[in-house]
C-alpha cells in the first residue's frame, strides 16, 4: 500500500481513504471501521451506464471471490466498493519470489476455477483475470474485481476500451471481439502458468512481441505437473475449443492428489492431444451425469474455500 497523494480524495462517499493500492484503487474504511477496497473510475466514464451493470452484482455471493459491497458516484465519477482481502496479490507474491508448486499450485487452480464457475453462473464474465486480480488470502486464493471490467467497458470511456496488459488476454479480445466466458478461461490458464513461474507464457519482451505470441505462437509453459494438459486446452487460440470453467473444475476434481499433497509432477507424453475435451456444449447429456457434475462442483467449492494455497516455494 502506498500513501495518499495530494491529488487523491480523503473520502469517497461514506468511506475514509487510508492508502492507495493502485492509480485509482484505494484502501478505505467503513464508518464502523471495517476495511474495504474502493475503485474510482476515470472522469469520462458514464455513471448511469456503469451503475446499470454494477448494481445487480452488489451483494452477490460467489465462492472464492471478493464480494461487491457498494457503488455510487462522487463528483460525477462512478466508484465501486468491494470486500477487502488481507493478503498479497499473486503478482506481488511472485515478484517476491514466492512461486507455487505441486499441491499448492493445484489448490490455487481449484480455488480460482471455483471462483470462475461461480462468476459465470451469475451471468457475468470477469474480463480481467490475471496476477493483479487474484489475492492470496488467509483462507485461499480469492478472485477480485469480478464484474468490474464488464461494467467499465459498458461506460464507453475511451480510456477504458484499451487493453493495458495483453500478457493474460485472450486472442479474440485483442481482435476487439465481445468478452465471453471462454476468454476468462484463457486468462485463467495463463495465470496458472504465471503462478508457477512468475512470468506470462506469452512474454514477448515488449507489448508488440507479446501480442504476436498470443496470436501466433504456442505458450512457453513451466513445469505444471498434471495441470499441463488442462492449461494447454484452455490456451487454445480458438475459444470454442477451450473447456468451460465447470468442465475445468470437473477435470481438477479427478486429480485428487491435491487433497493429500501428493500431486504427480509427471508430464504427459509430447505426442497426442494434450487434453481430451468433453463433448461439445449443447450435446445431449444424461440426467445422472448432470447431477454428478453439480455435486462435484459443490464439493470442490467447499474444499477450495477451506484449503489455503499452501506454502509457496522460493526458486
């Protein structure tokens, strides 16, 4: 956390600001003393359009996410208030040399996939999954800012339509296409690779180089053990070939070694498909299979909330 600057407000709505977490993101306090995170949008954002998208998300409960608590405007600028999670972002942890391996990485994958299942079931696309939007909280990884990217995009502000950090952005988004859940899965997989290595699997040394790799090159993945096949599937250039969040979570359920900490580090053979994709969405599925999927998702959601990410490894 950085101290407030002279240009920063002392209060936003009824919240007193304590410090700065980003350019326009602040740590604040409710009147009762509880800490919250406040994101103040750019002055050219349309407040009415922002509020129409963000208000339905207030109070929505989603596993492994930071809850949106409030929203409003101040001096014509919209803001959103969300739950404060005590812990470093994934980026801060990785930059400190704290990388995730084996069982800790698997639990991180389960927690973040669980968050995406819950987010997508509310009809929302996160739109900005990456190391800055995952906090390593005391009760496990928590995805933050869900729904905010979509709400910001809805304002039509010129400054919010650009892609600032392409390293975790799906290729279809770089082409200007609409944000869909499949784009979140691409970003999720890139974030899993980052958690294990501290770098994007498409790092090109420059923005132009990174964009070129996302569009045209295969990912440069670290050792991911049994997660490798699933990560590769989610990094498919064609969004239609990526598994959904629910399908990814069901695949993770099948890898039960993360419960005991004995996750295999063996990589799949280099030949053949990296991951057997489930049947295409819309295909006929029997009722017992659907019920099993619901049960498994509920079980994993409970486990992901109960398990901490474990001790990170230092390279």
